[in-house]
C-alpha cells in the first residue's frame, strides 16, 4: 500500500514551531516590513523544513475580498472620540492584501442613539463592528443578534463583558481612578471635601474609574471626604450646569476629579466663579484646549487615555482575526499616561 503524502505545512504550523505570531510569519514569507532579518531567516528556514507551500487559491480569494466594517462612536466628547476615530482610520490605511470599506457612523453621545444605530446595522451586511458600549445590559440582546449572524463586535474605550462581543480594548479604568486619588491624596494633607464629576455610571469605564478612585482615596486619605457623585451624562450643557451647582454649594471644596474627557465646561464653571487655581483638579485625557490649564497649574494633572492608540489597536486586533483567524485577547487594558506641567512637552497632542 502506498502511504499518503504528508500534507504541506501552513503559516500557523510555522508560527507554532517557532513560537511567534502568525502575522510575523506572514510578513516574513511575503517580504513585508516589520520583521528583523534574524527572525525572517528563521521563518524561511522553517518553511522549507516543514514543506510549506502557499495556498494560492485562498490567497487569491483574500486579495479579492472586501471587508465592510462599521465604526459607531459618539459625537460628544469630540476631544476623545475624534482621535479614537483617527487611530482606527490610520490602522485601516496600513492593511494590505484586502480591501477595507470603513463606515464611520456617529450618534449624539454615549447612551443616546447607540441602540438605534446598532438596530440599523442588523439590516446591513457588515463583517464586523467597532463601538463604544454605553449601557451593556441594554446592548446585550443586540450584540447577541450580531453574533448569531456571524458579525463580530470589538468594544473600544469601554467594555460590555457579559455580552457576546469578540474583544475589548480600553484604558485600565480602575488604575486611572486610583492614580487620580493618589495624586490628590499627596497634594491635600489637611481635611477637606473631594468631588467627582463623571459621565453616565451605567458605562463600565466610568463606573470602574469611580471604584478605583473611591477605594484608593479611602485607603490613602481618610481625612478627605468624598461628596455624592455628580453625573453629567457626557453633555457639555449638563456638565457646566452641574459644576456650577456643585461649586456654589461647596465653596470650600479642596479637590475635584473629572473622570471623563468632558472637562472644559467644568473648568469654565470654575473660572466663572473665580475658583480656578484654588481647587486641586485632576482631569482626563489630553487635547489642545486643556494645555493652557496644565501650563498654568490650574489643572494638577490629567490622565491621558490614549484614544488614538486604543482605536488603532482595536482595528488591528479585528483585522488579525478576520484575515488570519488569530483570536484576540478578550480584554486588552492600556496603562494611562500621567501628564503634568513638567512632562507636558513629551506628549504629542491628539496622538498616542
């Protein structure tokens, strides 16, 4: 009896043999940038050893394929979501070997209009969605329907962990909140009141920042009293009005943590009441309008959530899954960057 010829190896076999990623093997085999010469040589040698033969039929199919990706993000707060969109678009321009059709869609703000947009998506033939989840419980049935229809969802900037989403990429919100509390605890040594202004607490990112802040503050600064939390629901108008009420009711406020990028209306309220510079303020994210406040020390520090990087990483993870079958990590959490006057010059605004 004739023995069956051994099957030729695939890219996955080479990657497993060398203990490297499928993407690295693919780039090395096709002479693309991003692989050092030593690794490239190892890949080519292992390919020869394992009798690797490219699947020309599959590659031809991939080259002729068009991927339709919907990106659904809020309009407010633009200082955060605009660079996040830019990160996704930058990653899309780097894709080779397949056509990507990005549909950038928007709705007013987190929790306002997102459900309607996802409902519309169920009627269209998308391969995947990238979105920022507002209320995970409300989104759950819609994301399940997406999964049932073979449409993959990646969450960015917040998470909906109990849903059928493929993966999520976001800042480590609990750590971010903890850092804010530690900064205020080191600065404020006398007893006093601390306030937190947040977005909608049904959004996981906001809730985790608050938990991290409250836990660290209680541990490191028991002399500081945390006032009832103020939700602004990511509305510029609501944030300004709520800040005015908070500050007028608490003229001796010692510290303020704004745990969303919606900080400008709050800082404007501080200016209007002549309280700017008299209260220690920690904000979130980094954008051009915030820079003067940091330079003047009206803002002690800001915790940059790196939206451009979040968007880029989310899109890259999605492409590796769709094109190479590489399952992304269910949760990717980035470290926040602490930005103060002393290191402000190191950061490129609206990037990284």
